[in-house]
């Protein structure tokens, strides 16, 4: 049986603007508070996961401000206050704190005991936290964008209809993640491989809808353009609710969004990207995990230190055999 799969990849280019735009970052918690340095740039989006424990994934960005948490493994609305979880986005890294509001479920960024203290942060740079109003869409949005790296952070208030919002990129985004900060709803995901587009939920493992076949999934009612993203009242534009979008467009030699067909063998197909991947997310169209691998948690082949984007599993092989070979021009 052949399986069509979706993927997102990203890796650094020699050019300075892109070399300081994305990186996985490994650190150990200390159970208190610490400033982490050596990232090489000021992050604007941090996706953090505890590697040695089952605390949840964590989305934090400089548009909403340090401490504001969204959890991709649940439908929860935004939680957290200034100083919780991440205390600041700094020029060469970020500060993490122990959140004493809960001893277990929300100790997500700086637990300090044993293997549970191991963390990974996937970090992206946008515009240093400086936002602007974008009027390209039928409703205004607040954006901060790194056009060199093809990454934009978008904030807007829903109107209840099928409106468009401006994203600030110079090209058409191929990956869009959308979540309400004020409403407990699913994490809508849009992916385009250059021929077909798919919609699904980051917080679930059900099948992805192909080419708008499931109209109940937000962002499926029309394709993005080079200036706007069309929303739906179902999950991405509910009236008077606040929403966040994170959007990526492909940049040759730096990021790529595509598909491949599995062959069911222990030696799978080789996928050519044109660069060595720094982060790889693979998802089966017919329904399964969002498998995440990177070049910092595992530096040798096969790469099999996986995390599961829609679940709280600790780092493991996730029951898979063989892993993924990270190559200089792609992966196998």
C-alpha cells in the first residue's frame, strides 16, 4: 500500500538574513528561571516541547507577548501571564521560568529534575516584535513579517463571515496554522504542495481534507494569494473572537512544502529538497501523527528522536522502525 504524506522542512542558508531566521535550540531546565543564549537571533515564535516528559507543546510569540501560551495538543484558549513560561524574547535567545501555578500539567518550559528537564525549542524570527497594521484584506490584521525567510505572524479579530486578512508576505503561503486565543477551538492547518492543498487539525490525527472536500475545516473555502488569506466563520473567523495565524511561504534553498508517496519498505524514497533540513514535519494524509524530527536533537542517521505535534508524548521512536536519514540535499 502506498501512502501520500505531507511535509514541512526548513534549514539554514549561508546568507545572513536566513541563517538567523530559524533554528532548533536544545536546553536543560533548572527548575527556577534562566536566560538562554547562543540562539543567534531574537526569536519571535517559540514552539517548545519537553523532551523527557509528557508536558504539552507550547506556542508563544512576540506579537502576543512573553508568557502568553497556546497548547497545540489541546483546543484550549490562551492562558498564562507575563513572566510565566517564557519571561522575555532576547537578542540572542530567550528567558524561561518555572510556572508555579501548577506543579505538573503546566511546568512546560523549565522543569529541573532528571530527564524531564530536557527541552527543545524551535525558534523563528519575524520582525523583532514590531508589528504593523495590514489593510490588504477585507478586515484589518496586525502583522510582523520576515519576507526574506517567508514567515509572518498575523493577529486579527473575527467578523463572523468569509473575510480575507492580509499576511504581509511577498509570495503565496504554503503552510498556515490558525488558532483562536479567546475560544476553545481546533488548530486549523492549511498545506499546499504546489498541486493540491490539504486542510486538517494540528491537535488531531484524523484524515486531511483534500482540495476543500471538507468544508467544515476552516481555511478550506479558498486559496491564499500573495497578499491575503481567506478565512471561514467555522474556526477561523468567528465573530468578535481573537485569532492568531502563523504563515510560511517556500523560499528556495531554505524551506519547502511538498508531498511524497511511501513504498511500504524499510528503505523508503529519497526526497530532494535542495538543502539539508533543520526541521522536518511529516503527516500521512489518511490520518496519523504529526511526526517532528530535527538536526539538533539527533545529529546522526538514522534520525529517530521523534516528537508528536498533536500529543504530549515524550521524545521516542514512537513505535517506528528505522527512522529518517537527514541528507545534504533532502532526506530518506
